[in-house]
C-alpha cells in the first residue's frame, strides 16, 4: 500500500480491527510508513 504522504510503498500494518456497519463486516487497519513515519487508517472490506 502506498503512503498518502510521501507516496512510497514501504509501509507496514500496525494494528487490525474488525468492525461492522450496515453493509457488513469490514477491516480497519492502522498503517505506518517506514520511510516518513506517517500513520493513517485504512478501511477494507472483508473478503
Ligand atoms: Zn511515507
């Protein structure tokens, strides 16, 4: 996954949460960039 800050792809997953909304289950991932240290959340539909 690409860092939204520096646009590099050297990122890692810090935490993962399962969550649920009206459309079903989804995964929230806390990601961190190994290059600039930027951290952000992603929301991914569970497969
Ligand atoms: Zn970055």
